C-alpha cells in the first residue's frame, strides 16, 4: 500500500467549506475509478488549524492514475483548486510513503477499517541498515501493549520522497482515554519502556516528532 500525504493549514473560519470541497473532490475521483482510502485529520498539537489529508492506494499505478486525473481532468482540477482556496497554500507539502508494517497484517486500502477518532504520529529517521530491526521492535512493542488492553490500530510507513530513511509510526485510537492509557503505560511500565527504547535506538531519534490529530472525515 502507498500513502500520499498532503499537509497544510486551513484558512481561519474555512473548515466547513474545506471539508465540503474535499467531499466533492473525493466523490469525483471515486466516480472516475480512482480507488483510494482518503481520510482527513485536524491537528491538535502545534498549529491547531493544521490539516493532514492521507490518501491510501493499493499500488503505485493507482497513485499514478490519481496524478494523471489531476493533470487532465478539468473538473477535478477545479474541485482541487476549491480545496486549496480554503487553505494557507504556501505552507502545504506533499509526500509519498510505502506501508512497511500494519497491526492488522497484509491488507489493502479497500480492506482497511474506517479511521478511528484520534491519531498519534511519531516521525523520524531509521539508521541505515537497521530497518528490519526497527520493524521487529515495533511489532514486539505492539504485541505487548495489545496484551495489556491498549486498543489501537498501528501502521509504519517508509518515506519514498525526501529523506528515504524517514519513517512514520501511526497509531489510531477510538478515544482520548485510550491514547492517555498508552501514554500512561509508556511512562510506568518498565518492560514496555524497554521495548520502546529498542525502537528508538534503531532511529536517529533526535529528528523525531510526535503529533496528535483528530478525525475530520
């Protein structure tokens, strides 16, 4: 699976019009056979008018079809322009990622569950040659937290643009209480702390950043 991330900021007072424009654009691409799981998240940390649009494609060819549609379909271009007009567009960035690990196993974008209500993203860089060790440490930590009642959908994404050793660990939770339970376990459980430390040690952790989002669409 491949993920196209579009990040930026919504203009003040334009959240409703932004979401309306996004729904119209999403429906248009669905009608044209572009299969993508598109979710929209609003930032709860840093700039609170920040927004993240995540579009998941099963294959690179599906992502290329989306790019082609954006280039040749005048109606789609107009709809996407309507989205951008609701944003502080100079701050927007696009990045492409490849799925490296998912807590539900091998799935397609069509099989993926609906997005949960809150999302925690840890971004950073994996040290060269330690990708396999990194993914193994993630899977062990996830199994441990699952056994202790932390209900979360977790995925790991490797960067295909920018720094190609970049990685994003994405945890989705149904409630803020579950997210707080995760933070509490991380702070108080020594074994969980050891497992998470193994993950951090395979990363260039000084570059990492944690962000919290809530589901918009």
